[in-house]
């Protein structure tokens, strides 16, 4: 059976790491003993989101990009995970691969997950690159996401009709021409059935609306740990038209890391890497060369 045509955009061999009987898929390319770039995706994306950076930087860096369980090419178990579980999984992968001299590169939920793992083993992490993300309890849930949490109807829309992933193909961008159809097909390909979209819904449901939610306290702990990472060089690349992880998120990080570099991309949205790939690569390459 021929491979889907979008696979030409993701020419990376799969690697596998077992977590409690489930297989996490990850990309691992580049010189084995080079400094590590650890790419951590959010929702509803997968390691495909990092394809341009993996290709451009793997000649100089060891690039590791996992798919969270339930996402991308990883197993899609019939169970739910919260932020604390995702941090556990990523920390276990970092330990399993014995990654050192790590630069965390993270976007969306990947920020909280990646920073949570970095706080577990700070001696392994040297630098931080964040793109439109957060690592603190949200003051409010954006209306476009809150509607996806409506009892019964929200699950039907997200897990049944895949509306969250399909909407993301447009709502995450500032560009008017949208994504190339092949790129769009790749983003949604892993989420092709009700069962395969469980994690997409679980991420939406895991956004805490208040202190009674179990993930609220986890986010509080991660934010409380951010000042301990302030001595590490950090780059914050922000699409300033993001309505989800809006510019106030950037300013909140800068409050914890006043010496961080901030690159504000005026005409880009939540998927700043899709809206402004050249600007992102230029900023990241410049930061890594310091």
C-alpha cells in the first residue's frame, strides 16, 4: 500500500519508547553527541509541526521530537492523560535517552510539558526556546476553546467531528492564504477516527478553569519554578496575533526571565512557525549561535 503523499514532508525514521505498555514515537536525527534540541509539540499538532527546524538544524544538533501518547504516530491508548502525566512521560524519555546539554524548543501545551520536565532535571537543560505557549494557570479560557468543553456536545464536536483540529488549520494562522493542502492533510492525518482523537479532546478538557481542577496546581508549581531557570539563556518567539497564547503570555514569561530575548512577529498567529518560518529559523539559529 503506498504511503500517503504528505509523508514526503516528514522524511524521518521512527523511534519508539515504551511507557507502561504504550509506544511513544519520536524523531531522533543529527550527530549523536552534538548538543540536543528537544522539540515538544502541543495540541492538536504532533512532531510534524517541527519538520522545517528538524531539517534545517539536524546537521549541527541532535534533534529529538516526540509525539505525546495519543498524538501523532504514537500509540493512541484508550485512556486519558493530564499535564502531570505528560511531564512524567517526557521526563522518562529524557532519562531513557540520557539527553544532556539540552535546548528545550516548545510550543502550545509543549511549553508547560517541557518546562515541567526541565524542572525535574535542570542539570540536563542549558537553554530554552518557546513559541506561543504558557506555563501558568490561565486567567480565563478563550471562548472559542470554552465552547469545545460543553458537556456532551463539546466531545461530539472535538472527538466526533474533529472540529478542533480542522478549525486549528485556520484559526492558528494570521496568513490569509491558509496552509498548503498537503501540510493541512499531514496535521490531521493521525486524528482520523473517534478513538484516535481522544487526546485532542483530553488536552482541551485539561485546561483548568479554576483551582478545583487537578491541572491548576500543576501549572502553579511549574510557574513557581520558572525563576530557577532564569540563569539559562532563553528565546521567546511570539506571533503577536495569537488569540489563545496572546502577547500577555509573552510578558508573563519576561516577568520571570527579564534577560530573555523576545522576538515579536507582528503578522503571525499561534502557529508562528507556519506563519513566519523564515523569521523563526533566523531567530533560533542566531540564538543557538551565541
